[in-house]
C-alpha cells in the first residue's frame, strides 16, 4: 500500500524502521559503527510508539464519552421533528432539519474515529460465519437507496448467482461497502449512477520468497475461483493516477475537495484496514473525468491468522 506521508496524526513506525535499517547498513558497511546509534534510535522509536498509543487511547475515550449525550440530543431532535410535541412552522422545520444533519455528521465522525482507534491498536476481531454475499450486499443497498435518491443518484445492484456461500464477517463487509458507497455518493454529481457488483474471482497471489529473490507468480493457473471480488463503480469526476494509493491513507483528502467532504478522511482508510484484516486487498481504478471503480477481494478460505486475530496484514 501507499507509504504514509509526514503527518503528526500518523504513527511514524515506517520512517523510524527505515532509519534504523540505514543505520545498521552503514555500521555493517564501514565496519566502524557502534551499537549506540541504533540503541538510541530504538529508544526514540519506543517512546514515540508509546506516546502515539496514549494519544490514540485518550482520543478514543473522549470520542466514546461523547456518544451518549450526542445520542440523547439526536433523539430529542427527532422527537421535535416528528411534531409529537406540537406543530412546527416552516422555519422551525428547516432549523431542526439542519440540527439533525449536523448531529448525524458529528455522530459519523465519532463512529469513524472509534473504528479507526480499534483498528490502529490491533483490537479488531473477525467473526466468520457462512453467509450469502448477495444478501449482505442487497441489505446495504436497501439501506443506502433513500440517501442516494435524496441526492438525485441512481444506485444499482444485481445479485450474481455464481457467488458461492462461504464464511465471512458480514457486519464488517457491510461497513466496507457502506464506506465505499458513502464516498461515491459524496463525489458523484446529481444525475449520476453508482453500481454495486460481486463476482467469483481467481486471485493469483504473489508467493513470498527469500530476500533478494524476485517474486514470481504461480506457475500453474488456478482452475477454480478462490475469492470473491466486490466492486463499487460511479460516474463521478474520477481520481488522478498519482493519488490511487494515497486515497487509502489516514486523514487524506484529495486536493481541492477539502470543502466538499464532510468526513475526516478516514472512510477509505478504515475500509482498507478491514479488508486487510480479512486477508483481502482493496484498490481503485480511475481516470479523471471517467468515474471511479473501487474493488476489494475476500478470500473464500480465510487464513488462520485472519480468522484468529483479524489484524491488518500490511
């Protein structure tokens, strides 16, 4: 995946590890290095990791504490909007409608950040059960259809009978799809179209080899599908090729879209972590002016590591 850009909100583990590697390489090459630089760098890295963990946990605790009072406020707003406590005039309806929209956005921010902290701290656990992927996608499509209609967008999903029943974590698949649909609904202009599709897929993974040996693909082609590919396509403005990896980074927003999006820039990052936790992969295909197609793969037979831990395999 993409390398994280310099950002104080992000763990600097990749940069620190790279620096440690350079120090070791330099020591080995000149034969005059000492263990002191590496030791100091390791200590700095440990302190940075500990500080990041404390900050993440503190922010997660604050976000969690906000959930209950916000839920109560949203409940009262819905009660007022229902007019069960008395009729409202047009101006009052507009004000309460804005209040409800703002409350919902704040609730989404909190939920995104809580999900991010769980994924970042490695506490995510997968719950695999045999299920029907078509039924899962159909349910998500049904829930999102009203919002797409409000924005003047068409949302299409046609079940694929070739997709087999297999074990997967349905709630987390729904979360990934929801994040991808939300992203499509934000950037696809009114009158546009979004498609949701699933199909069996023959995933030829690259085989891990010893360091210094070039990786090779499978010598024998697959005879049967070993994964399910799920795609969300839209007729939006598209994403320039230079951002195809960065869009999955934490807190990333495309240049020029900062004022168009209500989110924190975590939707795609969360989706990527969830897919990785299932042993799959997520990517985007797009060209400016030709829409986007986000696709992810879910293995038909999850690895034991994904089943037991559910951690990202980045």
